[in-house]
C-alpha cells in the first residue's frame, strides 16, 4: 500500500466508523501528512509522540463479515409515520373546499358531520404519530402500529368516497368536475406519500375510489357512467404510478445492501490496518536509540525550563495582583463576570449567590443550569438577541430580562457580553461578559412610568407650580378642561394665563396658606380659555424640600359642570313626572304637608281636587301605550293652562291628577273650577289620526273640615272621586261622611265575596222561557244569587259590580257556568228533556284566550250536550275588535254552543256584528217590552226587531213580560219566546222541574 493511499484509507475508515457507529479506528490522524510506506518502530513512535497521537484499535461487530443486512423495516415504517399527518391534512383542506362548493345543495348537518369526521381523522392521526414517535425502538417493531395506520387509511378513503356518494349532486356537472379534480389531486398526493409501501396505499385507495366508481357506474343519468370510467382510469393510473415508485424504492433498498457490502470490505481493510500496526510495533525498538539523544536534549531543556519558570512566577504574581484589583472592582460594581465555552457548554460565573442566590460551585453548564432559570416570556427574546450577536449583526450582546432566584422570586438582570473566539468557519466558540441585578432600578423605572401614565390619563386636571406661581408642568386633563395647550402654560406665571383677578387672588391666598399647612381646597369659578367660567373644585398640596420649606405646589381640580347638571337632573327626576313635567307624588306630598301646616297655623282652609280620567284603561288597551302617554301629556297641559299659577298641580300615578288650592273662597268657587276643568278636558283632540273626547271624574275634599290632616285629606278626595265615577263619570263630587260609610261597606262586601267564592256560597236560580208556539217550557236562564250567611239571599245587583271591578267576575262566572251545566244535565233525566240553559257571560271571560276550552271541559264533566247550552253576550262585547273574542266565539259555535245577544237594542245596535258573528238568538230588552202597551214607538221598535230577526233566521226572546197585554202583542208580532214574571220568576231548580207539568197561565 502506498503512503498516500494508506493515510487516506485510515481517514476514511475513521470518518465512516464515526458516522455508522459500527467500527472505531482511531483517533489515527496524521494532520494530512503522508505516512512512509515502511516505517521503523522508532520513527513511527517518534512521529506519533511528536503529534500527541495514539493508535487505538477497538472491537468491531463480527456480524459484518458474515452476511449483508436485510433492509430495515423500522426505517421504512419511520418514514411512513413521519409523513402520515400530511394525507389527513390534505383531506381536511380539500374537504373544506368541497364543502364550500356544495354548501347550497347539501344539508348543513351532513356537511358539518363530514367535516367533523375529517377533523377527527386528522386529530386521531396526530395522536397516533405522536405516540409512535415517543415509543422506543423495540416497541415500534410491533404489528399494531401498521394495523392502526391501515385502519386510519381505510377510514380516510371512505371519507373521501363520501364526496361522490353523499355530497356532490349527480346531475350537476359544475360541481362534479371540481369535486373530481380535488379528490384526484388529493389521491395523487397521498399516492406519492405512501408509494414506498404498497399495502398502505391500497388501504386508502380501494375504499376511496371503488365505492364511488361503482356507485356512479350504475347511475341512470347520462354523465355518471363517464365519471365512473374516468374514476377507473385515474385509479388504474394511480396504481401504475405507485407500482413504479415502489419499484424504485426497492431499488434504493438494494443499493443500500450494496453499501453494506462495502462495509464488509472496509472490515477487511481494518484487518490490513492491524497488520500495519504490527509492523509499526516492530519498529518501536528503533525508538530506544533516539532516547539517549533525547535525554541529552532533555537536560538542556530542563535548564531553560527553570529559567522560564522563574519568569512565569514573576508574571503570575503580577497577574494575581491585577486579578485581585479586578475582583475588588467587580465586587464594588456588583457585576457578575461570566465566561462561556460554547464547545463544551461550560461556564464560569462569579457573584452567583448575589445575583441568583446559588452556591458558587452549583453552575457548570449554561444550558442545564442557567437557561432554565430564564422567564418563559423572555426566553425567545434572549435567544433572538444572542443569535443576532453570534451572526455578527450586533457588535455587543446586551439585554435585560428576568431570571428566577433561588428562593423563587423573579429578578431583573442586565446581561452584557461579546464573542471573543471563533473557529475557521466563523462560528463563535467562546463568549465573555457581565451580569448585574437591576431589579431595584427596573422597579424605579416602572414606578416612574406608572406615575407618568397616571399623571397623563387621570380625569383630574393637574398642574405643578413653584413658589412664584409659575407653572412647571400640566397634564392632558388640564388642557382638556381649561382649553389651554401645554405649550401655552408651561413656564409661564398664572397671571399671564388667567386674567380673572378673583381667581388669581384665590390662588395666591391658597399658596400663602400652604406655607403653614400641607393642603387647601375650595370650590371656585375658574376662567376657561374661550372666556366663559365653569365651577371648579380645586385642591392644592404642598411639596417641601429637605429643610421643610415650601418648594412646589401640586394642584388637582375637577370641572363640576357635569356633576351639577346631573344633580339637577336627579332633582328633576325625583320631584317631577317625566311624562307631563308636573310635580310627582313625592314633591306633591311635601308641598301638601307644608300647606296643611301653614293652614293649621293661620287657621285657613285648604282644598284638594282628585281627578281621574274615565275609561282610560280602555284607551290604553285599544290605542296603545304610546298614544295613551300622549293623551296623559295633553291632559297635563290642559289642566296646567286652566289653573292659576298659585295652584299646585301634580300627577300621582297613571291617569290620576291632583290639584291643591290654598284658601279657596267657597264651595261654589270649587264647583265652578271643577266644571271648568271638566269642560276643558271634554274638548275634542286629534291623536294618532283619530278624534278623541275624554271625560274625567273629580273628587273634592276640604281641610280642616271634614279632613283633619294631609293623609285624610287625600283619602277623602279619592273616595269622592270614586263616588263621582260610580255616578257615570264626567262629574264631580264633594266628600261626605256617607261616602266613607259606603266605601267601608263596599270594602267589607268585597272581602266577603272573596270568601263566598272560596266557600261555594253562590247558588244558581233559573228563570224559565216559554215557547209561544206550543205554550211549553223550552229553556231557562241561569241567574246567580249569593246565599249570604248574615244578610240572606242577595241579588246580583248587590255584588256583580264589585266582582267586575276586582276581577272576581271570572271566577264567579266559571262557578255559575259549572253549576248551570251540571243542573241542566241533571234535569234532562227528570222530565225536562230537551230544555236548554242560557248563561250570561262577562266580557272579561270572553277576553280569555282559552275560554272556549274551559266551556268544552265544563260540558264534558257535566255530560250536557253543547246544543242545550246558550251563552248570552252583550252588544258591547261584540263591538270589541279583539282577536281573542272572535276566536272564542268561532270556537264555541264550532262546538255547537248557541249564542244569544242579550239586551238587544240598548247598546251599539249594529247589523254589522249580526253578519260577522254566528248569532242564534236576539233577546229584546225589558225597557222596550215595559212600554209596549202604551208607547207607539216601543211597539214599532219591537216589531222591527222581530221582523229583522225573522229575516236573518234568528230566534227572538222578549224579556220582562209581566202583563197579558204585552204577551198578546208579542204573539201578534211573531215573537218566538217570552221570559218574565208573567210566566215565572227566577226559581230554584227543584221548582223548575215541577213547573213542566203546570199550565202556562
């Protein structure tokens, strides 16, 4: 072997062994020097000694000499798992594009589920790859990994097949074409990834293409079979492409086997190297001849060394002195010196305990001991700054960051250094620098920044003065409030900025007081830059020097304009009604208390007029709250314009107003005022495109008689107003003792009625109706009676109004309906078969949305046929334009319940509702029947009603028939039925059964 060949061979063997880890020969390097072909042992060892080299022959793997190694399945599997995330990511991206294409044509739930499946497959693949990569090499050889990978590819292929099976409409070429292009592109990319392993590719390709291709092949539309043929073509091409790539991959593996064969030959070369080493050992003997010469040279060298050592000792002493001085300087500056060897990662660091709280010998490695202490938020910045310096972008490395102290808290340090040693390629090998703890400095800087931020962002205006009243600095709020810019005021005295002498005198006096006290505050009228004045709350604080003398004055002030306006608005809201701008209940109560006190002290009279609008609730429900509020505002305006300014007008609530008059002249004056107010309110007004005429009821009470205090005065006025309202409204009434007694009696009766409803004290009597054609009982009207425990049987006139006003009419009507249906069902078995029952309804019942259902339930419980129940309505009910009323009427009629109009002719008699609603019966009011014998007009009205009813095929019932002459006239007019005392009064159900067999008259 030639010298150059042997040298190069040894170098290549060394490099190869270090890369593969199979053979180690070395370190045997001659610094690229040629090795003689035949070296004596002496020359060889001398050469090795001079270069500080040593020949080391380590053991090697004998298996290399036996046979070539098979291709590594683990490496192929590692490749598959390394790129296994890419196919799922491609599927999700392509799936998102396809979802956007087919979104208008496919169910959102289906698209969401499909995209969720793709996302789930991506997450599952991510978890699988991470688990594989974290597992040891032995665990990676298990077959379970490939099974999971194949199962994932199978699911991914089925998910891709869903594009043509479920998502893309068959009849849409515009969607089929891009969908086919996207799925083909995805399949092509996945084929490239999985080409090295044919079975993995087939696990994806077969479910992705075969189901969709077969599905399209057997469709009846003209384009699907062609898409299927294209799918077969694409699938075939993919198989061929993958086969070729797989074949190439296998060729690469075979090349790898050849490389391993080369390693075997390298092993043989190693054996030759051993032979060379043996020859080198033979030449070692020659080294002994040179040793004698070396000893002579050694003696001379020792003498020179002693001389050099003495010189080095002197230099070392000087260096030690310099080092001591440097350490003293570093201690004084609290700097920690560090020296970092980047090749070994060793670091020297002084002042470790002062900066990090660590023992001096506890830090050896920069990466292991110091880097973990850097704050996570600062680590990226430190790394970026360090890399920038290593790449030569900065001349020095300097940064401030946080490190964790040994006791757990974070310390701010300043790190400064620079690179001091590089290799031939320009790579940094060594860095030195200093570190110091700047936590106190950083905290002070943060405090300064915070103070500056607070100073400039606070809502209070702040300024700083010297003792000569010259402004040193101002904040932004000062400029915003005063209108002056900071450039206009900074460095100028107050007298040059503010021209108001009163404001300047106040400030000068305040500063004078601060000589003896630390603070001063007051409310001033401060001038603005534009000339107007604004209310200002000013506080001054003294800043003293070390001798206690006043050095500066800090002023804080607020603009009180907004606060005063807010306080005024709050006072307005607390004392006045926001809708009418009149005094509210709170302000009126205080004024009334003061007026009563004055009237008591001066022995004067006082009057209260309590006014309430009539039928306001109906207006509010029919026209809406907005128009009702406009009506209330207009009412307040009319009342205010109709009263002298000396009177107090207030709105207590909703539609209630109250007027207070001090020293009224007489009751006649009060009556005249009440009539005037009613007249003003009654004037028509246009609102919401409609003309409204409103009326009111007024109650009047006087102090000191009969009311003795403010509370009683208001109560009596309210009672008088309620009395006026019961009289029909649009009138006034003075309070009297009888009103209070009636009010108390009414309250007691109301409470007793509530108990009566709970204890079933209400009973139902029936007034029979006679059919004139055959003189037989045909129906009976249910009339409620109250069996009072003390007062006996009470008629409806005593308690019906109370029930309607308190809302108890709904419960009362429900009980009457239940009793009437139950008793009518019972008398069907007692000889009154076919005799129906009629029940009066309240408008509040008919307004209930589920009233028809209540009637149906009542009929079901009692067993009474719906055709035998007749419900009596008033004309006013039918005139209400409420959907609930019309719905209930139609539902009742659909059940078969008969409907009658009670008291026909006394209300809003209109043929319109007779046409609109399915009415069965008209009941002529007793007011027309009573004068039937004597009044020609009444006879004409009754005859007209009967003729109209007959023409509309309605039955007619005449109420209040008490005389035979009335009966005869009604029979002549063609009336169908009569009801009244002539035939029978209202009687209990037992007497009604007995009445069936008795003669009519």
